[in-house]
């Protein structure tokens, strides 16, 4: 089969489109013919050896996918060839086939296209876990989403609205903010041209946001945290900026605020029952039109490096998807 391989650590242009052996399902595993694979920021890090998980070379990046089961290993009774599934792996999805434990897949509604299925699990799973579980976001509260036009950002906007929150979206251009508005944002902040703290004072009448959703890190983290409301919750999602901020802990004291870590991958492993409940509710929301995974571009497998380059260079709104 064909795969996009990382044979040496480096930037996306070092990836190689090559042949590898077809995977074989062992006990408890299934093989899935990949129809679509979502590109995510950790993919950019893992090929540079900058991610917490460091797979042995060579490997195919790609952590989420949708596809059709083509083979099942011994002991698998809840999946069969022909099932439409979505799933997540640490790496390996940028290939024509992927092999993984059957329990790491979820049956996909027939109404969900493969492209949207591949753009759903990591971004919406992360945002749902962050807002519903870790922040306990309540109807009527104000949510600030940084990096709001990215995959997890748009998911956070939609989930925030589904939970009844007022959502303020912050992004770096008018075009990106227009996408945020289309996905339900109530208020917009262009932090390339506006002062984030001053604009938040105006939009919240000085109170500040109850929850800050931050997948970016970098220099917007501290002004966002300084603006947070009393008993606010600051969600640490990731560091797409590349810089891990150092927040002054006296701010948490003065605001009675919480800095809350969000590690969705570990959550799915440690609390799988909760994860499956999350997905079931989100599938219901998709059916109701409350969630609309946004795929801004698709790429063939041989061009998958360009998907990661565009993601790395912040040219992406929503998600981009690789189609083997």
C-alpha cells in the first residue's frame, strides 16, 4: 500500500510518498481502508520529533481518520468488514490502510460524509471535553476562544453555542473572523489590529470572560488571563504558537481563577466510557445541525505534506483533510 512516510525528522517537505507492506490485524485489532485523514497540529510536531510521543522511524503521520473496515483480527466481535468507522491513532493515518485496536474506533453515522468524519474526532472531542467536562461551561456564561478559526477553535465556538454560552471569537484576520461568525460566534476580536484586553473590557462590560479556551499559547495568553472573570477557568489546550507561556500565578489568586489542563488523548484512554458518551451526544448535535465540521481543503495522499505545511503556516481555517 501507499503511505506518506517520515523517514527522517524534519519539516513537511521531508516526507516521502512510498510503498509499505499492508498491515495485518492481530487479536483485538482491525484493518481500516482509510477514506479520509484529518491533519492536526500535533502531526507537524511529531515529524520534527517535538511531540511527547516519539514513534520509531519510519512512520506515517496522521492521527485521525474515517474509513471502512476491511479485516478483523481474532476476538473482534463488535466490528465487521464493511462497517463505516472513525478512529484515532498516535500516527499512521496518512496511508491507504491503518491497523489499530477495534476499541479505538467508533461506528460512524451513515449520514456523515467521510471528509467530515475525519475532521471531527480530535477537534470536537477535545473541545467538548474541555468545555463540558473540564470547564463546566454553563448557559449564559461568556466564552473567549483564541485561535478561533482553527479546527479546535471552530469546534469550541459551536459547542459553546450548543451549551448556551455567549461566544467571543478572537483571530488574526477579517477573513478568519468571518468564518467564526458563520459558525455562531456572537462577538469578534481581531487581535492583529485591536487590543485584546481593551476589547474584552468593552464586550464584557468590564467583567471579563468566564472561560478562556486557548489552543495557541504565546503572547496572547497573559492578556487573556489578566482579563478573565472572577472564578474564571483558563483552558490550556495546546501551543500552536510554538511558545509555552509562563502565566503569573498571582493572577489566579487575585481572580479566584483556575488554570485547567486539557489532555483529550489521555482522557479517552483513562475514561473511555465518558468519551463514548461525549461522542454520542455530539453525533446527536450533528444530526440537529448544531455542529458542522468545516473542511476548508482536501489533498491527495501524495500531496499530504502540503496539508501540513499549510497548517504550520496558519493558512488553514477549520480542518484540512488528506484523501488516500
